[in-house]
């Protein structure tokens, strides 16, 4: 499947995914969300491969910028 996102859409989704990943990683016991964490990391990695400059943005910036 292939689809295109505008810069704003990509930043928005990336910010949400990173923020949610951070929340998931704080869940105890981590075994409850292990599969979700792996999925989020895989998606984030794909976005970062397509747009490496996003890695430099802090989570708070990507979340605020998208609104």
C-alpha cells in the first residue's frame, strides 16, 4: 500500500505516534503492551526513513506543530 501525506499530516501523525509510544513504554507490566510498542516503533521507523529530519524534532514540537 502506498499513499502520500502532506508535511503537516506527516508531522501530526509522527508526533502522535511518538507521544503514544512514550505513554505505552511507561505501562507496567510492559508485557501488556509489548506488541503495541513494537508496532509503534516499526511505524515510527518507517516515517523516519522517509523523512529523517523528523528525528530531530522534540515530541512536544511535533505535537504542537500539527495543530
